[in-house]
């Protein structure tokens, strides 16, 4: 049994393990090649996050989905490079919007070179992804364009906030479907599509990816509150300190409005205060950890995971399906 990919996914079948590892190695080489420029400074900036590492969650899904067709088909690895380049490009842009100083354990591009360079480097990565896509055919271009539209729409909706009368939780889940679910879904779609899998299989894997992507982000929301470690890749309570309304906070506010309990109102008031103060931040974090809203957010995460798991039911039994189901288990474990 060998561990590959994010979350310590265990692959028990040697042939599948070899395919996945070879694919991910080829993707890594493809990422370095795609981020080279004749201008050394652009290469340095474009490879900044590539070399910082990462889970390569999306390329892993491409490789697993390709097992339902021909995993050695020529479009599989380039498609995985496209989704990871797109993901990396959004990170450059996100860090500018969030004024983040650290990404993947290194100084963010905007901290190191300024906002303009970070934004333009993200654009450069989008351009390189488009070049690779052009060789994969018009259908691949169309699929990626639709996913990118959803991704940007999700980001805009997050920035704008829920419209009057809109349920904030429903709004937030729509945001995650665009920002995270869309590209994870495309990872599964591309893997199946490029491998020549049957169209029904492509659709099944796309549905799985959409739900798993949302669940993955919801698990991060729970981790930001519940984890005492750096399991989430950042200091616990980071989103809380920055005033980012993740699902546990939204569930708290929903409960406060519905039940009118004074203790819920007091916690909401605390969350609305200046949480850059360490003592106040620690108090808010401890209170949320003990609040039923956190458990509700866990249940929401599990619901999306179970929908992802159920989506796989029509697929034939094989090691790749087992691995995809294990990813569902890993997300549940991640949410604790």
C-alpha cells in the first residue's frame, strides 16, 4: 500500500499507483515547462508557487478519472497541467484581493513583487493554460471557458455579498460551487473526457467532482475553527481574524436570527468586534469551537461528501473508484 496525492490517499493496486505517480510526475514537468519565459524575471515569478509545492489535488483527480478510459491517452497530462495552471493563477489573484502575505509557506507574489506583478503573473498563467487548451480541441476550450466563467462569477458573488432577502448560507454555497467546485469538476471531466471514457461516465465523474470540491472547502472552513494544529495550512482562526464569513459563522448567525438566544447574540457581537486583538480572537475561537454551529457545518460538509459518494454509484467497481471513494473518506476525516 503506497501513499500518493493529498490527504495521504492510499493506493493498494500497484498498476494504479504506477499510473498515478507517473502522471503526477509528468504534470510537474509540464508545469515547469509551461511557466518558462524568455524573460527570466517572468519565469521566476510564474514558477514561484509551482516550486512552493501544493497538494496537486486537481491533477490527481484528472489521473484517477482517466482510469475509466485510456489513462495513457495523449491529452490526459496536458489537461491536468491546464487545471493546475488555472488554479495557480487564481491563487496569485486571490492573494492580491485578500492582501495575503504568505502562500504555501513562502512569501506571496504580491508581498515579494507587488500587486501589479502578481496580477500580471496570474494572467500569464491563464495565457499559458489557454495555449495548451488550444491543442486539446474546441470542446476542451469550451469546457474550460464555462468553468472559468463560473469561477469568476463565484468570486464576484463573494465580493458583492448576498442580495437583499437571499439566504446567506445558500449564497455562500453558490459561491463555493463557482470558486472551488467548478474547477474540481472540470478536473474529473477532463480526465474522463481525454481518456475517451463513455459520456455517461464523464457526466458521473463531473457531478462527483463538483460536490467533492465544495466539501473540500467546507472541510477547510471547519478546520479553520476546530484545528489546534497547522493541518489546514494556516494558523487556526485565520479566517475568523480576517472577518471572512465561513460556514460555521454563517450557521451561527442563522441560528441567532432564528432562536434569538442571548448567548448567540453575544457571540455574534464578539465576532463583529476587532479580532486582531489576540485575547478577543482566542475568546471567539474557543466559543465557536463549543457552539452547535460548528457541528452543523460539519454535517453540511458530510452531506456534500455523501452526495459525491452517491454520484459514483453507477461506475463499475475498480481500484480507481475505490480511490475516489477514499477521497470522500479523507474529506470527512479532515472535517473531523
